């Protein structure tokens, strides 16, 4: 299961974004979680379950 997250936490995901960055910042919490790529600023909204499978480490 997904560890406790807070807004502005930095996450390292298993796969890199097409821009080459693998670090993301948590923007919104809820049933779905919105994250922002730190390389290009792209916003992505994922379900908690999908994000839990994608997270490698919490950098914050």
C-alpha cells in the first residue's frame, strides 16, 4: 500500500518520464493523486493504487 503522503512530497518513480526525469512532486491528495514532473512540469493524475505500484521511494 502507498505510504503516508503529504502535499509537496517528492517521489521517485520506477519508470522515467519521456523528458528523462524520474522525480515527481505531489500536488493534490485524495482518491486520485496529482503529481508534477520536476523536469518538464507535466501534471499527471493517478489513482492511489496505480501510484502505489509506480513509486520506488519517497525522497521527502
